[in-house]
C-alpha cells in the first residue's frame, strides 16, 4: 500500500517530466524546421554537387564495385562492393550533407 500523498507526488512528478520532454521535443523540431527554411531561403547551391545532394562515387567511379586483393597478388583480384557507396554508385555530398544548399 502506497500512501495517497506519495502516490499524488509521484503522479505529479511524472506529469512534469513528461511535459518537459514534450516541450523539449517540440522546441527541437521547431528549431530544425526554422533552420531548414533559412537554408532554403538564404542558402546557395552547393558547388560540389551542383545542388543535387549526391555525386558519382569517387572510389569506384560510378561502377559500384572495386577490384581488391587481400595480398598484393595480381593473379587473384576479386571484385568487391564499394565500401564508400555500398554499391549504389553515388555518394552523399559531404559539403552540403545531401541538402543541395549551403549557408
């Protein structure tokens, strides 16, 4: 049996903690949205990807695979999936982080 005063105190503290978490999440989402709007309004197109957010993988040169050998042995060269683009042939622009615009 929990005393009624302690039960009321526990419920109140849970409500306060839940409310503070909700307010924090709401504030974070509003600030992210505002930053995105400012980036769209004031940002310039990225010069690296020309505003696309992605560019052809520089390691595999858009092939999706690389030639790899565990030892320096030209006889056994295995085609492997590119570790940079995971075989997708494009990689996200690191300058604009895939948004296409920079501030």
